[in-house]
């Protein structure tokens, strides 16, 4: 059985003082539940202090983006070796805001994914269709393309997590139904099985993201191919993030 991962994408939120308060509350409220992995992804300026703040806990640290080169004249960018140096173990690549607001393309994301893995970190690779694409019946084609243009057999499956985040569900309060999520997750897994093999596909975690909240987390996480959540808005409130982690714990307990 895949261990669920609950990841918080802080996006462009929190000063240092606010971050300390949030992370301390998460630490204090985290039950001794070893059945769920927990990852926080604060903005760049908080990574080093948050690495200190999570020391000795089981909270892992990730970044929200990385440049594809290791160093160089790239004003305003941050590289994978720098993220590793700051204490990160994970990097989110291809978030829909990076694709749609900052114009990141499949060929760029393919380089970024390889930079993350080459730098010894794990990647959380985001995919998902827009509302127009869903309504045009193109969900399957879109997510398959997002996988094949970026992921390949050279990507070690044990370094890869996929996050399915329908764009229409991100920050809208309109989550995919558990059935909608399961349908796409199963499709993603079969695509991964075709690319690697069944055992590898069964080992890769596929997270759902898009308006995950305490009141819908358990039903989403109970789906057989939903292996965790990438949480935006709700991860900025300790009680909500903890409730989502607890929901993942209940799903694991119920399945035993
Ligand atoms: P949301 O964001 O939970 O606020 O919808 C999810 C995400 O963008 O990862």
C-alpha cells in the first residue's frame, strides 16, 4: 500500500514571523502518526529558516519551483543545488500557476524535472486540465500529453510524485468529486504503467490537488488511486492542514 503524502503549497504567502507561527502549530498538532508523510513548500526566502524549524520533526521541506541550470547569470532564479543546500528534499515542478501565469512549457518542465532529480531531490510534478479542456472532452488527452512530454523512463520512479490538479479546481472552492479524481488518477497510473511497468506505476504516489479542505479530504483520499493531497489555501491554516493530515491517517487506518 502506498503511504499517503500530504503536501502544503504555501504559494506566495507568509513572512518569517507568520511562517514560524504556522510551522510551530503544525509541529505541535502533528500526531505521532507515522502512516502519513507531511511536506511543506514555503516560498524561497523561508526555506532555510523553515529547515531549522522542522528539524527533529517528520515534516519534510520542499520548494515550489527551480531553475533548470545549476548556477549562472539568471537574475531572480534559484537552482536545485541551492534548494538542496537550504534543506529541501522535494521540488514542485509544473504547477498550473507556473504553466499558465509564467508560461512554462512542457519542454522547459522536462529540463526542470531532470535538474531536480539530477540534483538528488524528489520531484512533485503537477498536471491538470483547464475547464475549457474538460468541457471539450479533452481531459485524458491533456494529462497524457503532460505526462509523456515531461516524464520518461530515465526518471527514476522512486524520485517521482505526480499531482493531478484540475485547473478549474485550484483556488476556486470547487473540488473535483472523488469519482472525477479517481477516474483521472487511474488513467495517470495506467499511463505510468505503460511507460515503466506495473510495479513501478503501483509504487508512484499520485496526489490530488484543487480545493482540498478538511470537509472533503477524507472522501478524496479514500479513492484507491488517490495517494495524498497537494493543498493550497487550506495549508495556510494549521488546524485545516492538520485536519487533512488526520483524514489521511483515518483512511489508512480504515484500510487496515
Ligand atoms: P488550493 O490550491 O488548495 O488553494 O485549491 C492547490 C494548489 O494550487 O496546489
